């Protein structure tokens, strides 16, 4: 809800291990490509270190007597250097290719999961949060998938190789290189959890800002109308501040961690320099070895720093993983009919169904003690035109959601019976039998024809014009320069509410379903247009079941049955023209 309660939903930390396992699973699809990139990185870091080795030999031969090999080592060094330039280009090319692939595939997958999720399970996710997950989290996972292994393994290779080079030349030096290892391991372990928590919080706050912005743009008109732009502005500033605070806190933790680790690294560097100079002074190592040591110490501290960067990257990756896992684990809806359901649907599409509600009770999961409907039973026969009336917030729209299987009854059941006497429970896979015009502004940003063809891709222009006529929309559509190809902007921009309502009705009619649900669809129509629309419905849809949720008298007049929602029940009432 706009400006309202920002749900303080702190997602559980799944645990870095579980997150990494999930990432492993995701990236195993691309293991060939990731392997190639990793291999290139590893080879290229081996080459880099070997260049140091070559230079050692060059220096040793120059300072010593054996001059014959200078050219050879110099050439090898140059070849290695050139290869690395080539590798870097190649790896960049492969990286971008699989980055985009993973990003697109994962995004599509998550997008699909959102649309297949049970509607109620999505309640805690706001639009902006979902958008953030779909973009920034998916993108950091794609980045992680291409970067994590190559980085880690090339850093480890550097470590092992440099260690090997040092051991071969001076084992004591190698020992020195590791004096800080236990300290670093202890530190990292201690800090990782805290960093993980901060990171998750940062992502949530960023999603919160996105959600807030999306919502406020949707409400531009009323914000202007009430002159509350400054209020909205201030609210964003508060959110930015919360985001800033959290970022600074995270930064503090990570600075403390990396500073301590860097100091440990520095100590190692100093000690090994001192040791190297001492050994050189003793004449125990050559100048070449000393230069190589200096180089390698640099590489070591470089790879050490790279390793430090792996930690926050991994944490960031883990957090994004947990946010995507949250979506992937949402319970999904079963929309595929069983063979029996399929047969039932096929047999009922033309002939229609009776709808029987038996002791239906329903409460939303966030308020399980508040029954919206309670133990209500009634029947709507095929071909009937039915009006549902009753005060706002009594459960009329909820009833439609139950019919469509978007929600399920808490107790009792809704059954559908066809002319053969077959009976099925209304659920998500039965939706094919229903056409639905929801309350509100239910149109997609696209042309009129595209909106209608979303429901029936094979509809001809004539058929589209046919349903537009039936919905009393063709009067204004034919006046548009582009006719049925006129573009409808975001949220129906460019059209009036009543016009959008009629286009939405036409879109439902193109489905040609046996049961049509209209949720307050004539609320913005003038009396005369409404009357013409109802006449059309009565003449063209007389063999369909048409259920109106309405407050309008006209609709009651054309209805065969009227239900009033009262005391959480659907009560049959009779309309008398006074
Ligand atoms: N998604 C939802 N989650 C929780 N409660 C809801 C939800 N949608 C509606 N409600 C509650 O259910 C009741 C009935 O809502 P609804 O069916 O939309 O009423 P109406 O009769 O006006 O169409 C209202 O009190 C509303 O607060
Ligand atoms: Mg409603």
C-alpha cells in the first residue's frame, strides 16, 4: 500500500553453504563455459608467474657466466606476455556471452516462477522488490557464475605456484609467507556472518526504495492532486537515509576486516623482505632469486588481496542467491488439467457448467480468524445471468478469485457440473472455462488489438471488431486514426476509465468461455452506454453464464438471479421494480 506500512520482512539467512550449493546447481548448466574461463584464468596466472621465473634466469645469466640462455628466456617471457594479452581478450569475449545467457535464462526462469506462484504466497513481495530481484539479484548471480571460480582458482594457483617457487629456492621464506594464515582464517570466520547480515539488509532496503518509487509513480495523479509531492519526497529521503546508514555500517565491518588482514599481509611482506636481504647478504641466494622474491611477494600480497575480495563477493552472491531461492521456493500453482479435467473442460466449453458452492468458508492467510465467507451454499445454473450485490469489502471479488482457483476454499467446496452430469472441483486448471474482467484498470500497455489477441492470438480483425462492438467500444475505437491498432499507454493512458472498461470487456468476450465474470465493469459507464452493453450481453451471450458484481440498478433488471452478500453469506434476493 502506498506510503503505508512498509512490511518489515527480513528474510532468513539461508546459510552461505546452502546458497553456494544452489549456485553450484544453477551454474552446473554452464559448466563447460565456466571451465574454459577458469582454465584461461589459471593458465594466465601461471604464465604471469613464469614470466617472473624467466626474468630471474635472465638476471642470473647476466650477472653470472652462462650468457647463452638470455635470449631464450627473454623470448619465452615475451611470448608468455603476448599470450596473456590474447587470453584476456578471449576470456572477456566468452565471459560476456555466458553472462548474458545466464542473466537472460535465469531472469526468464524467475519471471515464470513469479507468474506460476500461488497468488497468496506472493503477498509479501512488493512489485519493486520483485523487480529488484529480477534484475539486480539475477545480474549479480550471472556475474558470480562467470567470475567466482575463475577468480578463486586463479588466485589459488598464484598462491600455490608462488609458494612452490619460494620453497624451491628458500623453504624458510615459504614458512614466513604463512605466519599470518591462522590469524586471517580466524578473522574471516568471525566477520563473514556479520557481513552477510548487513548485505541482506542492504538489498532489502534497496528493494524497499524501488518498491516505494514504483508505487509513487503509479500514484502520480493523486500525489499532485493533494499537493503532497514534498511528503512523498521526504519519505524517499528517509528511505535513502536508512539505506545510507546500513551501507556505512556494512562498510565499517568490511573496512575493519580488510584492514586487519592487510596489516597481517604487510607484516609478512616486511619479514620476507628482511629475510631475503639477509640471505642475499649471506650469499645464500642470487640477485635473480632476490628479484624474483620481491616480485613474488608482490604477487602473493596481490593474490592475498584478491582472496580478500572473494569474501565480500561471495557474501554478496550468497545474499542474491537467497533472494532468488525465496522466489524459486514459492509454492506453485497447478494449472495443467488432469486427463479427466481436460475431458471435462472440452465437453463443457460449448455447453457450459452449473456452479455449486457448498458450505464455502474462506479466510485470507494473513487473517485466518476472519472469515470473509462462512458456510455459504448456493447454485448458479448454466446460462443464467446473475448479479452479486453488497457493500464494499464483503467478499464479492474474493468469490471470483475462488471460482478461478486463484484462491482455494478454507472449508467447503465449489463444484462445476456439466450436461453429462460430470462433476469437478473449481481450481486453477479449470480456468479455461472462465473469462474474467477484473475490477480496476486491467489493461496492458500495447495496442487495442494486441491486448485482445493476448487472450486469443488467432482472432481476426473482424472478430476483434465484433467483440468491440458487443462491448460498445467500437463507437470510439472506429473514430481513432489507428482504429484497433491504437496504442494504449501504461495504466490505460490516453483513454478514459469507461473506455478502458469496455476494451477489457471486449478482451474477455474474445475468449468465448462458457462462464463470464464481470467485476464492477460498468462502474464508469454512463447510463445509456451501460444499457446498450447489457442489451448486447443479453442478446449475444444468452447461452453463457454471466456473473456481474455490481451496484447498478440496470444490471439487476436483466439478471435472472440476484445474490446479496450479507453476514458472510450469499443470500438470494428478489428485485422489485418500484
Ligand atoms: N489479498 C488480500 N489479502 C487479505 N485480505 C484481503 C485481500 N483482498 C481482500 N481482502 C479482504 O477481504 C475482504 C473482501 O474483499 P473483496 O472480496 O475485495 O471485497 P469486495 O466485496 O469489495 O469485492 C475485505 O475485507 C478485504 O480487506
Ligand atoms: Mg471487489
